[in-house]
C-alpha cells in the first residue's frame, strides 16, 4: 500500500543510504581515526590552527607579489548598452530614443548610454536622438533616409 502522507518540508528525508555517517575523529584506537585523527604526526598541518591562508608559500615571496603588475582599471568607466540595426525592426515607430528602446525591451536601463551598431540593415528611415552610434550604423541610417540628431 502506498504512503498516503503528503510531502512537505517538515517530513522530507533523504533516501536511505544516500548520506554516509560523518567521521567521528579522535575517539580512540578502535575507531580507525583515533589519536592523531587522520592528521599524521607533527608538522604545521597537524596542529589545531595548522592551515595557512590561500596564496601563502611558507614565507617565500608569494607568486601574486612576484609577478609584475601592469595597467589599471578605470573605476569611472560607463559601459554603453548596444543595440544592432537589425533589432530596430522591433520598434513600432521611426523615432529611436533611449526611452523607445527601453519600452521595446531592447535595453535594460535608462541610466546607461545606448549605442547603435551597424549589424543588419535599416529597414526604414529612422530619426535617432540621444543615442551614440558607430560609423557603419550612421552610414546605413543616412543611406535609408534617416537622420541623426545629437
């Protein structure tokens, strides 16, 4: 007969045999892990605080400090959100602004700049305002009869 008790978070149990019993270390010679509790004899790692921090090489100059450092990361860089020309076909109107792109789901935020890239073709004359654009995107939009405003 099947178990009719409903499953809920309060009565979940792992399948029998899927979770081995934890090792109880340092509980006498009969346990197999008595005396030194699997740590061997003496040495730094046998002590209670024996592990060292990541990157520590026993006092030798660590690798992260030996290799030369170059360049820097500009903490003020603002990455533009890119939109390809082929994606502009999803817009209902010919006007392209960050707001219309946001409303169409082509960009995720109004707080970051938007840049149009030239992948694909301009299917109708667009009027672009408030967006950055690549040289190829500019060429294709103008060729299709559109205009770019700063």
